[in-house]
């Protein structure tokens, strides 16, 4: 019996590597398209995975690698623009459109597309959310041409190699006395990477075709609560100072000019939207969402004994 093959764009990232491992666990063969094959030896050693060096913006290359695949998964996305090849428009809009065109040319009909909670083509401020929304709408519009599309709209994703808790942990280690936090009242329902990749795996068949699935964890927290929790996991005594709107904007403008753009005005605008689910798709897929406190202490190395108990609000000490 021939094994089905799934082709993944963005398979070398945080979510991508977890998804590749999960797909091979379920018996799929996986093709991972990447710009630099030699950097991903942890994937190369998996006999069910082919890591292929590829320019994903070259339609001829894409079509060659899509052939004989049962589905394509697009996970490619960026949080900040770096100009040129790193623009929101190119990554979130032009690439999904190219993927759809190439799938139609190669005869592949199943597409799973990573979008974002609050993605909206009508968004007026955040370019990230606007272009994510435009790309999401484009791939669903391809259903008229015969594609079966499911898009996934997660809240902030956490897990061992995440860029959320780990990023704040790194910043807190550099700020031993106090940490100025922009947009401290922004609200999230953090979702575990394990649940996100399981949602993808359970959606490969056609049951969710045409759907836009919001993915959230079981609890809602403010950004301040999450950063205080991170601090407590580190055993730090750093004081978290929540900034008002004016200072949050100022911080975004200044840090947006810094190397690596740790915080930008576009990030600020995105944080004005609550990243929570009205209709969480995880239970509908038969997945019980994993809480933050069940996973994060394991990779932040929580020194605080209170981190061992369930329920995040019990752990974070008051400022």
C-alpha cells in the first residue's frame, strides 16, 4: 500500500517541525521545502522526510515538488517586515496565491493554510493582520477553481521552542530591575503547538474543507499576567511596569528602529485586538486544549515551586 505524501512550505520553523514529526507519526511521507537544506539535520535524519532545497517563489520548482502529493500545507509567515523578500505582501498574499495556482497546475486539490486569529483583509492599521486576511481570503476563493481549503487561525502559540515565552524570558534576563511592558492589558488565549499540529493532522481529509478554524487554549490571560508568569518561572525579581497607550506607542516607534525590530508599530496595532476565540475549533476536532501551566514550566526551567500547580493565576505573584 502506497503511503500518502504531504508537501509543507515553512516546515522548518517552530510549528513546522512539530507538524512534520506528527505527520510521520501518523504514517505520512513528508516533503519539506526550504531555502537551506543543510541547516535542518534533525529533519533530514527522519527516513519519512525529504528536505528539499527550493525557491518557493519559483512556480516551476513548486510544481515539480507538488507532483504526486495528496495535500499541501502552507505555514510560511513573518511577524515583522524586513523589506523586499521579507514584506508582508509578498509572504502573506503573493505566496499563497502562487501556491494555489501551482496546486491547480499540478493536480493537487487539498490545501491546509496557516492564517492568524484576527486576520482581516479590511483591517485598517495592522499590515500583518490585513495581509494575513487577504491571503486567507485568496486561498478560500480558490475553492471556485476546485481546491479544498481549510485555514487555521491560532492565538499565540506556545511550546518548547516558541518565540513568545522564550522571547520574554530572554528579555527579562536582560532586565534584572524592571521591565517596561507595552500594551499590558492585551488579552490572549495561548494555544499549545501540540494542539495546533494535531488540528492540522485531523483536517487532512475533506471533513473541514471550506472552514476557517479558530484555535485557542483553555484560558484567557492579559499580556501582563503572562509576562509575570514568565518572570516567576525564572525566579526573577524584576518588576513589570505596564505602560499606558502613549508610552506603548513610543516604545514601538523606538524599538521598531532597533536591530531585529523587537517591537514595532505593527505589533502595537495587532495587540489592540483581543487574541481570543468566540468559537474554538479544537473541541470540535476532538482535541482537549492543553493549558499553559502543563507545558511552559518544563522548558522555562521553573524554579518557583508554585509553577507545579495547575491554573496560571495561582502562580504569578502580584506586583
